């Protein structure tokens, strides 16, 4: 088991490195919160929270998206960073709702002060919360969107010469890709294969349903991704779905 774990860790590390190189080569730079919330909502409401300021389960249950982003999720992310076992039940509660999941990802994927999101081995408490989420489809969609949107909007930042956004979005895209690689969710793989088919304008493989194809087709159309952006997204989706 130890050997299998080490081999898996090595594969994921190489895979994340390949994705990072791919995103950098293509000028990948997305808004640090593009898949989850407007930048203003994040930067204006986010608070600095001490290590001891973990919320209660009742506070987690009652939090809407903005409260989750600003006050609930930052200390939970810090607790994960230091492997605090108190984070586990709070994460499990967060992952019961879209607001909780989105609020968590805004912080986990974009905060440059965190280091655990860059690891090929996510905290066990996070993987457990993802596995126990009562709505796997919702979680899958949000995770895949968190890869798509930084990748697709990267070209806009490149065209605008926004170096800071480029650096922040590479971080977001790399972390989102690493996490979805570790999730072992069949729905996430189906979603990524559907996105790949949409962006390449090719028939999907047999694992993709017409409903998923239509969902992601509407998603890409709604965000008005151009051909170059779709090619960028397709390259990332292919890298993620072809990993061993």
C-alpha cells in the first residue's frame, strides 16, 4: 500500500507540473474568483481571522455564500493548513450546500498564503468531505467550473497585459486541477469529457450523456468563450482525463 501511495503521489505531482506548464505556456490567467463570485465580493468582504476563530456547526449551517466567503471558510482553511482535526466536521457541513462549497473554494483555491492546496496530496479531511457530499453532481459541476473558468479567461488577461491576474489565475487553475485529479469522482470525469467534446466540437464518448453535453454546451455559450478559449479549455480537459 505504501508503494502504491507513493507511486500515486508521484504521478499526481508530475501531472500537476504538466498542467502548470501548459497553463503558463498558454498564458493562463483567470480572475482569482471567476468561477465562484465577483472579485469585489471577495476582496471587499474578506476578513483576517485568527487561528482560534473556528466557527460553530450552527454558524456554518446558517451561513449564506457571502458569509461563508468572508468569515466561515478562511479559518477552516487555516485549520486544514495545520491539520487541525476540528476542521473535519465543519468541512462536512460546508459540503452539504452549494454556498458552502463555493465559499470554501473561493478561499482554498485562491489564498496565496496557503500551501496545502498546492500539494499533490490534499488533506484527508477535505477528501472525506468531498466523498461524503450528499450532492455529488453539484460538487462535480463546481469543481469542473473552477478549472474551466480560469483557463478560459486566461487569454483575456493575457491580451490585456494583466500580469498580476495572470499570476493569480495560474495559482487557481493549478490548484483546481490538482484537486479534481484527486477527487476520484465518476461524475467529474463525465463532466470533463463532456466539456472536452463541447470545446472540440466532436461527438462525445459513450460515457457522456446528452444531458451533460447540453449542460456544458449552454455553459460555454453563456460565457461566450471564443474558439481560442475553447481550445485552451480542451487542452486542460484532455490532460486531466488522460492521466493514468
